[in-house]
C-alpha cells in the first residue's frame, strides 16, 4: 500500500519535473508525453504546440518569454545546443497557461519537435559590425538544414517560421530539405520579415506624427539591404511624402538592422525588437491555424508574384498556413526601380541557398 503511494508520488514528481528534463522512453509512457499522431494539444488547456529552436539566444529567450505569454499556446518546447535547462526553468515559473519543456542538444531534437503545430527558428549566429547578412551564410545554412531535417521527420505538417539569416537564402534551403524528404508544402514555410514592417511602421509613424500602431506599411522583396522594399505609396492610412522623406525612410528601413548592429558594437544584432516581431508573426500564424478570418502579414515565401521562386509580399494566413498571396498592387516609379534592384540580389541569394542544399 505504502509502496503504491510511493510510486504514485514518484510518478507525480516525474511529471512535474518533465518540463526541465525530457523523460526517458520508459518514463515517457508513464507520463503520457506528446505523441506525433496527437498533433493538436488536447486536454485541460486548449491551444497549439509551439517549438522555439535556438531558444537560449538573444532572440530566442525574449521570444520564448513572449510565446509563454500567448494564450493560444498550450505547450512550448525550448530547444538549443546550450543553456536550455536554465532558460526553461526560468520561463516555466511564469503563471501563464503554456506548459514549458526544455531540450538540450542534437540527441533531444526529435523529442523537441514531435507533435508541434508551429516551429520557430531563431538558431544561428548574428551579425557583428562590418558583416552583411550573407557573411553568416555558411554556419547558419548548415544549422537550418539540420533543424529542417528534424522537422521533416518529426512534425512534417507544422508551420515553420524561419528567422535565421540570411533569410533570403535560408528559406530556399529549408524548401530543398523538405522537397528531398517529400514533405514540402510551400504554404507552411514562411520567412520572417516582420521586423522590417515593424520598423517601417515606427519610422513612418515618427515622420507623420502618428501612433505607430495605427500605421501599416507593406514591405516586400526580401530581408537584406536593397531587397527590403517598403511600399511607401501604399501606406495605410493613405498619406503622401516628399522625395526627401521617401529617400530618408527607405534608407532607414533598409538599414535598420545595421543601425542596431553598430549601436550594439560587437554584442550582436537586433534581438528584442526581433523577438517582438517574431512573436507578432507567430501569433498571426496561430490565429490563422485557429481559423480566424482576415489575417494578413508580409512574409518571404515561395511565390509567383514575380519571376523569382521566393519573394516577400502580403499573404493571408489561415488553417493551411499561407492561403493567399496578395498582389503587389500599383508601384510608383521609385518603387519599380527598387524592385528591379531587389530582384537582382534576391535571385543570387536564392540560387546560393538551393546550391548549398543540393551540395
Ligand atoms: N529575420 C530577422 O529579421 C532577423 C533579425 C535579427 C536577427 N536574425 C537572425 O537570427 C539569428 C539568431 O540571432 P541571435 O541574435 O538570437 O543570435 P544568438 O547567437 O544570440 O543566439 C543564437 C542561438 O542559436 C543557438 N544555436 C546555434 N546552433 C544551433 C543549433 N544547431 N541548434 C539549435 N540552436 C543553435 C545558439 O546556441 C544560440 O543560443 C541570427 O541568424 C540572426 O542573424 C534575424
């Protein structure tokens, strides 16, 4: 009798501790952990299962915090190659609904991914002053390839949000990995360019004297230098700018990342505003999955809007991921010239990503 009570207590303790240390396969049966077939979260807290890969990083930590605060999330898996026990212990003390579990290192990648509805990837190295996003290519390309291999195997139906730079190449790499695994669905692979939109809304709000929450600037193309193309002729609420304002705003939006890299002087790139932007985008994806209507965000995706295989533009999100790619709308002469420049650079970044994945 006493022995039975002891083992019940031990099981209870194992369940309580399972968020810090993933259970072994034997414990797994006992604590009825997530199974791949059981994709949507069921039980007490309704909601979605979300994994953050690179959760201990400059973006990963505040992003994990914000996802723990999102009421649509019932299970939050934090994966990294370092420090996840600490980050997980810390975040798990927040009295919000999501259950948090930590996973450390490659051997635990599959457990981290199994059954996820949404996987967010901020893993990789960030820029230092003087570096372009393309300088990160070799290391981050390999990281994204490995992580996407895990996704193809363990949660092939998940929506994937790619943050790791250079996004213009890492999204095509992810697509190639999924194609090879036979799991590719272009509707579910989304490059996160929301920070460009967030910056554009802020800077345009400053120039117009408006609350940035009331401003909506479409930013299309890609996520690096001249490929970032703010469509200032389509700002909502409708407004007009002088040519000085247009060149100031375009340049500041395109170089917003470099502004932060230089201000941080060697300590990394945008992390806090990026975590905010990624959390906003992930929330939009989850609301789409839930079936909410009218969810529109800009994202870098497989596209037929131009002749390029990938392009960032406004998309409508829904239960299947990207449900509609919205047209670019009318561009003025300045924007048409910007588009031509952006396309040249994007074509090369896409080619480089595809070549890396097929090496
Ligand atoms: N899309 C955007 O708008 C945008 C904006 C800013 C930064 N970024 C990019 O996001 C990435 C992360 O930036 P950061 O500032 O958080 O960097 P960081 O170095 O602070 O954090 C990266 C994290 O990734 C982890 N990591 C490395 N290899 C891994 C692997 N194989 N599996 C899992 N995790 C791994 C590291 O341990 C680290 O914790 C960089 O590539 C950066 O350029 C993108």
